[in-house]
C-alpha cells in the first residue's frame, strides 16, 4: 500500500513567525490521521507543506520515502487530493465544472475529459452526495453544499492521499458523519485537521496533538485525547467515555466548568 | 455521502453530464456546444464585416463588397474603383477594428482571472496609461511623423510593454506574481503615468493637445494594411496561445491555494498570463488608442451567455468584442461624416445597452 507521509524535523516560518517548529511525525499509508490543536497551532500549515503552499525552512517531508520537493507539481497533485479551507471565488462555475477541475493533474495538454475522467467525476459526485445540485452555479449553493462540492473535487483526482482541512465546516450532522465515515473506510491515507475532538476520537486511527507549532502528543485516541492533555493544550475540561457499542473513545467537553444553573445541580 | 439523502435515488445523467435538468441560473447558452457558438459568431462577424465595408461616403452594396473581397482573395483582376475602396481603404480598417475588439476582450478575460475580480480590465494594470504616455511623448516632442506612419503605434506599444515590465518587476515576489501586489502596483503605476501624460499635455502646443485628445479617446482613422497585418498577427498568435492555456486560466481564477492543490504554480502562471495580457493590450492600443469598455465588459457578457469556463469565454468573448468594435467603428466614421467621432464614446453607446440587458436577464451568471 502506498501513501505513507513522514515529517522529519520540519520547520516552517513566515518571516519571523514560526508556524511549525521541528515537527517529526508519520501518517501511515491507508490510515486516518487526525491533526488536532487550538487555533494557530500549525494544523493548516502542516497540511499546506504537503500541497506546496508552505515550504519548509528546514527538515524533510516525504511521500513513501521520496522527499516531496523531488516530485513535480503535477505528480504531487496526482497523488494528493486537497479539501482546503479557503473558499474559492464565486466565479460563476457550476458545481460540476468545479468538481471536474479536480482531474486537472491527470489531463493532457488540451485538457479534454475522457470517458475515464467522466467516470471518476461521477464517482466523486456520488460519494460526496452532490448529485441533486451538480448543475447549479456555486454561488447559488449553501455553505455546506459548497463544502461537499470541494470534497468531491478532492476525490475526483483519485489521489491516494486525502488532505482535509476542517472538512466538517458548514456540514449538517448527517453529512459530517458521512464524510468522516468515508474518510475512515476509503483505504486512502487521510490526514484531516479537525476541531471537533469527539469526532476525531470516534473516527481517527491516529491523532497528532499540536500546540504552538510543536507536537504535544501522538498516538491512538485513547492515549492522546486524555483529560490531562486536553486540559494542558486546549485549557478545557473533558470527560472520557468508552463507547460500549464501538469500543471507541468518546469525549464530553467542558463538563466540569459548565455554568451551574439553579435547579440543575 | 448519499445515505439518507432525500435526492439519493435520483437517476444519474449519462456522460458528459453538464448536470441534471435543473433550472439554469446562469449562461443562457451554457449548454450550446462551443463549435456551434463559434460558427454562429463567425457568421455574424463575416456578415457584419461585409455590411460595414459597404458603409461610407461611397455606399457599396453587399454583393459588390463580397465580389471585391473574393477577387482580392483569389487574385483575380480588380473591377474599377469600388474594388480599390473595399480592399485598400476599408478592409484594413475593418480588420483593425475586429483585431482590437478581439484583443481587448482576450486581455480583459486574462486580467479578470489573474486578479480574481470581474470589474478589472487591462487598464487596471497601468498598460494603457503606459501606451498613452508613449504616444503623447512622441506627439508633444518629436511629432507624429517622426519615424513614418508607424511612429505612433510603435511609441504606444513601447509604452505599454515598458509599463508591463516595470509593473512586473515592482510587483513580483519570490514565488512569482501574486494578485494583490499586481493590481495595487498596476493602479499606482497607471496613476503616475497619467500624471506625466497630463503634464506633457499642458506643456505641449494646442495642436498637439488636439491630436492627443483624439488618440486618448480611441480612433482607427489611421488604419493601413501594414498596421493591420502586424497587429492582426500579434493578436491572433496571442489569442491562440491563450486559448490553449484556457484550462489553466480557469484554475488560476480559483485562487492560489486551490491552484497549488490542483498542481499548478500560481505565481509563475500568473506572470506568464500577465505577459500575454500586456502583448494583447499593447497590440490593441497601439493601433486604436485607449478604447475603454471592451476589455471590461466583453468577458462579463461572454460569461453571462456561455458560462464561466475560460475555454468558452476566450473565443466567444473575442468574437463579440470584434463584432461590437466593428459596429462602433462603423458608426464612428459615419454618424458625423465627414468628421469622425472618437470610438471610445461609441463603444459605450453600443455596448452598455446590450450589457445592461444581459445583467438584467442573467443575474445568476454574475460572479
């Protein structure tokens, strides 16, 4: 299986602001790896170094042992599909046209879509559940529908690595669960930055906890999303429960310091 | 993610799926195949050209015009003075009008994509101010005939190209050209160059000021075969390159993060497209002066009619730009004949009603 990602002592800085400070971590091939951490802890930057927007000042990012900077931009885009946080310009594209752009790195010089490309696009549309509004311009869609279009665009390129930056943004609960369920079962290497810690606990195989550009904890949910670590990194109180139905860790956040109301001891 | 969705059971359309039969929110002719659109556009352009050539001090019926063009194309002997009027006097001007209209529309499509703003046009990047300064410098110092009939076009082209290089050097960063610095530098450079132009105008003679004013508002009265051939070739070649790169323009319009994610180097690509926009703008303003409106409106009009895909907007926008500028120029040389009206005034008179009508009927197609 291919798609293993490793960070070896990677530092990323914008001028004098250090976004990632000598971070070493691994995202195993075919597994769902979640990045959690407070705002500004370096989750998005870590993803951006993988799709070429941020460049490490030092250290090496590798894909199956090959340093990322040795791959061409096209080769990189073929292997890595991205659902980024930036909302694309309301350019007048229809949802279908936007999803089809996900095939870019696999097209020839004239960018004509083959039947094989159409097949991949259709598959992505079905997986992301965009079929009902695929002919509409993006500007007429809701935030959640647009998010699913961008998810479909990331899938359309048939990458073996999926980078998801806050993928559940704007999504209703049904579609949040569907998206994470797909990410956990699709067999691709998935690296997702998540704010919903409980969903990270419920779906991810591995968790990397980032704090101010450094790795604070790494491992399976049961050892990384502990009350002590959550208190230290997020300054929140949390109760950890073991879901008897799935055997997985679940979290109740903020339970100790929640406002006590009269009659609700 | 289809589980539980109320629309999950809807049948999927067969490839190529432009979407199910949902209501169309934008792009009146979005579903019309590009070859059909282009064939129709070329037909309208050809008919417009024949009709426009027939209009003038000596009216020539369309049949005669077509005959004269046919004889010129096949090398058959010419039939009297009408052939001379058609081929030597009016045809170069019509070709220049079509070239300038198509070129400005193409340049506008590029600029709107690379700065991600639908109200940008080639002039936002300072290119026309540079061309104006080049032309005005020559008019007020050396004189219009300094280097023969190509003096003014050459000066204007040099001004546009020089400004393009200057803006590029000032706006570039380590990763190439970013949209924000590009548009800010372009606007600033344009203001500075306009200031210099005004200064030269104030210092120059009244005659020179008259020449300059006419040039600034745009005119094709200096049309000649040599110029038509040069600008036509330059514009045609640039548009062909642009058309082949249309897919990349689509991606650049999404923003730099998306472009990088899809396998492009946005800073580098933007620099290449900027060079192409400078070439197209330089070729257009050097023959016709600073004609406004076409570069701003034609790409938007094209998007409203054929959808947002640059591979459709580029050729279709160029065609409607060519048709509208052709009719604007025909009006420019006839409404107050024998004097000429600056064409920039007429592009607005002809284009604005069409544009407003499109905005009112196709609001969903606007970005």
